[in-house]
């Protein structure tokens, strides 16, 4: 006879099972409505559950649904912030990832794309070094604002400010060359 020893549940595990597990269905439905995608909804729920488990010892036990939905909302906002803007993406990779790109590519795209790429590169290189460094870390390398701030030893707010101003300068430079940020003629 084999005896299986089970570990007694910790207070955090018990609290998680009591407050969080009953809310799983509502979390998924809410995530599905936020993301409009089953896969993204599952990822968002998983992220929410992980954050909830980490913070369960600080939860007072009142209004678990509101607490969980707040965590989910914040997680969804953070996920949206981390998405890389397409402004500086490599057009060759964009082409390879897109299934319908070839069907929609017209003469304008064939002519304008090389001009757009060169204009973006020139606008990027014209940025002051401190702006270029932030764009490279966040937009090109995909680092979070905090990771970029740690790398260049400045506050997170400075990273956000520099990134905003750098992107604005790039967009303005593109407009001066007769292009918008989508690579189209106005």
C-alpha cells in the first residue's frame, strides 16, 4: 500500500481557493469581452490569477470580484502598454507575418515603402542621443519602461517623456517628408 502525503494548504492557497477560484468563469468572460480573442483572454486570465496569487496575503477578503476585476483591468492596461508600436518595425518582417499583405499591396506601396523606410531611418538617426537610446531600448528591443530606465539610469517618467517626444519628432519628420506614420501619402 502506497501512502501519498499531501502538503497542508498554506493560508495563501486556502485564501486563493476561497476567494479567487469561484470567480474564474466571470474572469474569463470579462477577459474575452476585453480582448475579443480566446487565446488573449486565457493569457489575460492567467496573468490576473498570477498577480492575485502574489497579492492574496494583502487582500482583506471583502469584494473578491471587484478586487480581481481591478487586477485584470490593470493587467490589460499594462499588456497594451507593452505592445510595440509599428512605427519602427522592419517592413520585411511585417511582410512575412502578414497573410493578406500581398493581396493589398498596390503600386503606391511599392513606390512609397522604400521612401518611408529611408525617412524613418533618417528621422531616427536625427534624434538626440538620449531620445535615440530610449526608442532603441523600448521600441526596438522591447524592454519595459522600467527596464529601459534601469539600463540608462534615469527615472521611469523620464523614459516615458523622452519616448513620447522622440515618437512625436519622428512623426513630424515623416509629415515633413509628405508621409504619415502608416507609410502612406497624405
